[in-house]
């Protein structure tokens, strides 16, 4: 079995490792773009880990409901995990020290099947719950997800461009960069293209676009900016609900396209 990546819209993804472990990233499956979100949510029977980049509603999404039904453990910074338990009632026994950490530290999870490293992101941090004041939920993060016998994925989370992005690929050769580019609340296509140039991935997947009218950046705009910079990375816009296979790490396969559709 190869690594499989499914896109649910906005910034929500499912990652299934070659060993069959199931990870969700910022799982807002019931976002306005994904008409089948409720059905897909109900169909989730196994989730091992829920990975969150920050505490905004469009990234926390359906995390608590999924965790309570599946027993999924929370992978997040220590501060974000504390906020998830205090504000949203994430089960405390599923958000303990073994799956929470902080910037630069590597979390070796699922018996070594996945290694997660938190890296900085420039964004906000307020967690909201109706009838309560905003709650501090820690510094937002990006996620480096290294799959054993599979690719290394960098999810930017919500962020602006910043020069230290170049350090991401100093420590991890990035196969897939999932990059925010919708503008208004995150960097837009021009700055996202500069971020891609700093990270130098094999594949680029855009996220955080089209969900609301104010998110005016489009994948077509990002692709045009990448072409201006003569960036050779494979560019892939995933369809809602699409699943594709990801090939192993770039250290073993250097010139073959990393993504291919499920057949």
C-alpha cells in the first residue's frame, strides 16, 4: 500500500500511511465547499491522529466530534492542546504529552510510522466559543509530516511569507508542500509562490482558497506565479473528495512525478 492523500476542501486533508494508519489534518469536513462533508464525517470509522495547525474554527472544525467517536489522539503544540481541552472539550486522555510538543521537537508517533515536527507560521491565535471571550491557543504552526516508507509533507497552515521558511528544507527534503494562498487571511498567490521557492518541494498543492468570497486568490493565479519564477515542482489542484497516491521520498525517487490518481 502507498501513502494516500484525500482533500476535503479548505485546509482539510486525510493522510493514510502505507501501514494503514489514518491521520486527519485540520479536519473541517463540514466546510461550505464540500457537499458530502457530513456523510464523509459519519463514514469515518478509524482515525488514529488529528493534526491541528492552530485554533481558528475553520481548522479545528470537526475535531472534537471525530475524537470522541474514534478515540483519535491530538497532535498539536502544547498550548493549542491545552486550549482544545479547556474550550472545546477535547478528551484529555487523547491529548497528552506523548502526542503534543513544541517548535523544533520531533514527535515519533504510531510506533515510528509517522514523525511530526512543528515549525512556525505567522498568523493569529484566538480560539472562539459562543458566549465566551477569545481564548489564547498558542503560536500557530506549520507541520512537517514524515511518513515511514513514504513522502515528507509540509503543511504551511495559515501563514504569511517569512524568510525562515528556507530552513524547512534544510532539515527535511520536502516532497509535498500544501500551501495556503487564498489571500486576505493568509498570504496570496505571489507570496505563496515565493514561499514555494524557499522550500523547494517536489509537488505543490494549494489550500485555503475559494471557501469564502474574501479569499480571492486562485490556484490559477498561484500556478502563473510559479511559472514566472520558473519553479519546476509538480503542481496539483486536488478536487473535493479526491484521493491520490503519493510516492516515496525524494531521496529515493528524484525525477518521477510524486502524485498519481487512485485507479
